[in-house]
């Protein structure tokens, strides 16, 4: 990702304090804050300070820091049920981020997500294809 892309990134500007946020926590490599357009009370974002458009571009060091921070934020929110949702790419404003979204009967992401059923044979073939691509 170019320096120009990072310079124009809303999340990079939040990290630098150029755009205000309701900061919850910060480490050397990660930043957590409340979502200004929440789906539910306590909806928070946790982002790597490393600018990357896609999850697979985030250095392992940053990912190793990010998930423990997300765990602390989820614990602080205290919702018995929540979604941890990762967004990346253009739809994610070109900066990888994780949403922690509390959910209950009235708020949060429901359980009616669209599904694309596959046969057992199709699942088995897909599993073999993908597992062969994953380096141990």
C-alpha cells in the first residue's frame, strides 16, 4: 500500500489523532475505539496500526497483538453474546479492522445470515483443495 493511501486513510488519521475517536485502548501495534455508527451499544473497532488493505497483508506481529486486545475489549463490553467480524478491502475503507458487536434479541447481527448450501462431496473437494494450499 502506498504512503499516499495510508495518508488518506480514515483509520490511519484516527490512529494519529487527526480525526477524533472514542478511544478504548491502545498498544504499540493496535488501537481500539467505539464505532460512531454502532449496530449495538458497545460496538467497537480494533485496528492494526500497520496500514494494510487486506488481512493477509498484516504482519503476524501485528495480528499477534491485535487479537488479545480485541479479547480485552470484548471482555470490557461484557455482552454475553457478540460477533467478532473482520473487514478488509474497499468495503472496509481500505484498512483492515475488526468489529466487536454485542448482540441480543434486539441488537447486533442476527443469526439469519445468507447461506449457500453445498453437498458433502462439494465440501470434501473444497476442503482438500484449500488444505493443499495452506502451508503447515
